[in-house]
C-alpha cells in the first residue's frame, strides 16, 4: 500500500500560525482598524485600511493553464507552490485566489484549495462555507428576485413584462432540476404565475460585480445598473428602479472585505470571490488583487480553467476594468494532460507514450502563442507527477525552448516551495524583463460587438467562423445601438476544448463557434455570449462527490477533496 498522504490528511497535519502572525509578514498591524479575525486562522481586511495603503511598484504574476482534462493540471496547486517558492528565495509574495464553490465540492471537480504540500489552509473550511461570502452573494441576488416578484404582485407600477424578466434566481449547488421552473403557483395570494429558473451562484451577475468593483460605492452603483427586465415596449428596467441597490449592498457589506489565510508554509494568501471561468469571467476580486499589490512585492493570482477562457477574460475584462496588468504569465501543464490531448485514455496515462505526448503539445503551443498576443512574457510550469519519465519531461522542455519559452519542472505537490524555486527565480527574471508598455488588449473597446466575438473566436480559439441566427445578430445590433457596444465580451463555453465540442482535444482549427444566447450584464459591464451546450446551472455526475462526503466517528470530514 502507498504511504502517500491524502490532501486532507496533509492539511490536518498543518502547523498553522495565528492569523495576526501571517498578516505581520505583510506589515499589517494587529489593530481593529486593519482587520477583523474570523477565528484564529482567518481574517477579513478592512477596506478603509486598504484604501490608506500607498501604491507600490509590485509585480503581478498570472497563473493559467492548458486546456483542462480529467487528468488534471493543478493551476491552484501551482499558484500556491509558486507563492511559497517566491517566499523561499527571499521575496515578499502573496497568493490571491478565488473562493471555492460548493457546486464542484459536492459534484465532480472537487475543492479549490490546492493539493499535496501546496495548499491553503484550513482546507476544509475554505472548501465549504469559508467566511460565508458566497451565501451573502446568493442572498443579495435572490433579494432582487424577491423584490421583482413583489413589485409585480403589488400593482406593477413599472409595467414589467413578465415574459421579459431577465433575472433568474441562484443557488451555490449543482441542481439541474432548477434550470427551468414555474413559480408563483397556488392562486392569487401567491402572485402571477410565470416561468423562471436558477443559475449557480458563481454565474451570478452579482458575483461578477462583486469581483469587478473597486469599493462599496462602486459596488452599489454597479448593482443599481443591472438590467432586470423590459416593459412591453421593450424599455429596460434596472435594479435601481426598485431601489434594490441599497439593501443588496448592505447584505454584501462584510463579504466585500477580502479574506486572508495562509499556505502550509505559513505564507499569506488572500482568497476572495469566485466566478467560474467557463460561464463567467473567472477571476478573484479586484479589491483582493489590488490589496495584494499594496501589501507585497509579488502577487501570484490565477484565472479559471485554460488560458483560452480564464486568461483571456482576466486580460480583456479584469485588466481593462481595473487598470492592473500582469508582468508575466505562468502556463501550467502536465505530461498526463498533454498525453490525453494526444489521444491517450485516462487509465493508460501512467505509461510512457512519447508519440501521444508529441501529438498533445500543439495545445500547449497555442496557449503560449495566445498569451504572447497580449505582449506578456510566458513561463511554462510542468506540474510533475511520479509517473512522468525523464524522456517525456525533456521533450516538453525542448519543445518550449523552440518557442522561446522556458519550461520549469515543478515538484510543489511533493515538496512545497522547495519544488518551485527554479520557477520562482525564472519568474523574477521575467518580471525584471517585462515592460508595461508592451501589454495590449486583444481587441479595442471601439470595435463593434460582433467584431470582438470574431476576434476572440479566431485569434484565441482557432475557429474559422462564428455562427449565429438572425435573432442573435439582431440582438447584438440592438445592444450596439443602445450604447453597449464598447463593453467587453465574456464568452461562456466548454472548458474542455478550444471548440464548443468538449471531446475535441488538442488544438483544433477551422471549427465553428455557434452562439446560442446573448445576455447583457449592464451592472458588471460586459456582454455574455453563451456558446454550444454550456449550462449556467451545472448538473451532478452519475456518482457525485457528495456520495463519499461524511463525518467519521471522530467528527472529522471524510471524502472532501
């Protein structure tokens, strides 16, 4: 039997320090004006304290990955490991991550606190309710839903057309039964029957606004600008027309404060916000990232799923809205995942397979080239597995070298920060080389909406065309005519392929990008373009993770991964 400890066993054995000691590493004083402890190992920073901090010439490192596979890539694990590695080589570094959603935790993907000896702790708390931020976002979102139906019940002064209500409800669990429902049934006392549905909380526009706001005032203003419905004359109705922005902001007052915790090596970690990269913009909060940049020399942050989704949205949406920009990007790959892109089945990945590895490398290459289109320096992190052979690693290193990129073998899962020193030193050099003026967006804000979609589809996904019926094209034209043409695009599609077909691995080219739906997020200030069969409310797999999660006789959680 293997003596390798599980993630949860490693996390439980962690020697955590009091949160005030972790914050002391960032020179945060142990004062009520600076932070509020949430127990012994978690704290919330005060926004007033963050606002008073001076701007620094800090370095921002974006961690992204190749196209995900069931073999795993380890983006969060690498982010944590790199942060520990930077601290190991004497740099003052903090990692800024997204909060995990209960959907994956009880579904298929699992938690998002890293793995092995590159984790953030307390792992169980982080992967479950954490500080309650997601519950607050869910509550604020559903308050708006309640106010809409209540307004209609009491006379509908705004003349909301119940056929044109754009605002669904949300819950932070995978529940396909809630995708499409009928509400207000049971007679006159319960309101006017209508069709409704649920999205998962991480797809909520409130989550997007939460992560793109600079402060409470900005949050309230953006919430007020949410388009909730239209009249019969197709006049837009906003959340502020219901005076919803005030009470919703009140519900988010504490949640908007960034959470600070620690890695296994007692280095600071800021964990805040958590939109999915496949159905939303996939980045942690602007407030958290900016706080990290004020408090440290280096900030390591991640973007959801592969670089075609998370990194593209981080750069085109988050950076555009916040004014921040990364100094370099780290692209995470595994030999296992590359072999899957080369056609190997999951149960055969432990065997050396040079041919399949070579077939899968074009996926890595396209992601490298895509990131370079933004003017960024790129490093490749090979997240090491024990089944990787020296020959396989060498092939990846040589392939990257031909592309002008250094591939760094990283063993953070087994060795923590000691396993990423090479990557950390390389990243420091890339940061020194980087020039802010080289950074550029993929598309101009002045390009029309259709042009922006085509640019993403062709330049990032390698698509040959974008497909949309007349209804979709007319909708985009109306959004353009209504003054929303300068907004960036947030594409929702499968994370498992450059195309909309999750089974199409590698680096497909010339495929079509079919647009199924277009949604205006006027509060978050972007246009959501839903492509293929992607769902904004995921379902559970045949055997969900929930089947294995329980408390043992000691009262400890089992099955959480």
